[in-house]
């Protein structure tokens, strides 16, 4: 069983829809929860991160962590075609980037 | 801006060849990483280096070696390329203790 599970999709939604991306994990030591965005033919870039449980909002993006359920989510409101990308969740127990564990990535397409 | 540059975007090599993938970062980061990215498997860590001449194995080091002679440069070596090493290779760097990793644009390697 993988430490981090993420539905690879692909996921295709119309412009303006609310998108929900999710990951589950098994390691209760994870403290930092990240979402990376990867555009086609580019490397991943950090979109946002959350420490421990709770919510974090950044513009149209909201990250949620539920440590009791070992479940994290990324919500995208008013989705735009420019949001089309692969979204990767990543987690760390706090030892820095050398201990990142990535999900498989979800390929998202926003249709105009 | 942090810049991580990989020497090639696309490479085609023959089975049995020795292959060098080069990566340079310009932000004086201590840590550098090599990942491979495959559909359905996400990012898997091959090797990382936390200092010049220092390295640690990641999750899938078999068939690979690395070299870090200078702080800004991290090389991935495929000693004898095989078709199952056909993949997207991503280099990344980070500061010690930081959770954010900065990625290069990737090298798509095809072994025929």
C-alpha cells in the first residue's frame, strides 16, 4: 500500500465549476501537507501548503487537512482554463524537502 | 527567482549506453534531488544530496548513481541504460530545513 494515494483522474470540468482534488495517506507522522501544480512540459511548482490540520485559503484555492481521517483536499473555486494542469499532493513529517512523499498526481482539464 | 536548469529537455539513448543527466541550481541550496515521474506512479525519489560529495539513496536507486562535485551541480548517471528507465526525470533543490522543493523543467529520456 502506498503511503499517499491520489486518484490520477483524468478529471474534466466546465469553466466556472468548483473542483475538489483529494489525497489519503497512511503515515500519521506527516505534519506538512502540500499541493504542487505541474503544467504540461514543466516541472512542479508549490501552490500552497498547510501545517497540521485545518484550512488555508489563497485566492480561489483552499487547502483542507483532516488528520483524524488522514485525508487532504484542494478546492478550486471559479475554475479557469489556466488551472488545467496536473496537481500533486505531497507530505512531509517535518524533516524538510528531502522527506517529501508525493501522490500520483491528478490531471485536471478545465473546458471553456 | 530560484532557477533549476536541466541540461536537456529530450534525450534518446540506446540500451546499454552510459547516460548523464545534468542539473544546475543558482540559489546556493544545500539539498538537491533527482526524481523520476511515471504515469500512475507519481514522483519517486532516486537520490538526494545534502552537501557537496554527500548523497543518500532514495526509494529507487537501483541502476542509477549520482555525482555532486560542486554545490550548484548534481548529476544523475545511468550506468547502463535499459528500456525500463524510459521516463521523465526531474531535478529539484531546496534549502536545508525548508519544505519547498524547486524543480527543473524535466528531461524526458527514451531508451530504445
